[in-house]
């Protein structure tokens, strides 16, 4: 009981949501069915679930489970951006995504949505450390930039300064 706290069920639900997003519905539910069928009359472990999802998806999930299931915490993202005018029109938009949580970086792909008027552009930032940078050419400065617009990651987002 010392391992349990008020966040266990919420984090477990988020981890399953992130796995479903990462693997896709078909592979995710095929893996859950295989896991259930293999262990419905016996005890099962988290490693059994990982292996069933790996078999159904063909993906190695060791690092995902190590970070999200066996380790504590979640990423806290601070987004800052700046736009510089380009000769001939348009802007060079620089997006900085910084992780401010204690401990190591979370290396999950982070979807970003940039809105310019009625135009929306989506990019994915793949962190390799706690600070990740992306550059994007836009017709004009962004109206807004949103981290993980579809809520696919367990995270916090804190405001950084936006410069134009």
C-alpha cells in the first residue's frame, strides 16, 4: 500500500491513453485482447501487458514503460517563441520547448499547433534533451501556438514569453 497514492488511477488511465494514441486503435485493442485472453484465469504483470502490446504493434515499448510506468513524474513544458521577418516576406518562427520538471527529460514526440488567422499548421517536436527547438517559415506571425492540442500526453504547460 506504500506505493499507492491519489494519482495512481489517473496516471494509469493517462498511460493507457498515450499507448492507444502511440500504437493506434487496431494494434492497441488487439494487444489488450491478447493480454486478456492469455491471462484471464491467472495473474498477470505489467511486463505481460508490455509484451502483448509490443507483439500487436511491432514496436519496442521498453523505454516507454520504463519512463511512464516504472518512473515517477511527468513533463512540465514551457513554450517560448519568436518570429523574425524574412527578406521577401514571411517570418522565420522559432519555437523553444523547455522541460522544467526535476529529473530527466521525457523524450516523447510533442505535437504543436500554430494558428495564423484561419490557417493551422501542425508540427511535431522530438525532444532529445530538456530543451528542443523548431523553426518554421510562416506567412505572418502566429496568432497562437498550442502544445499538444489533442491532449495526447500527460503533461503540464506553463506560459513562457511570446515575442514577435
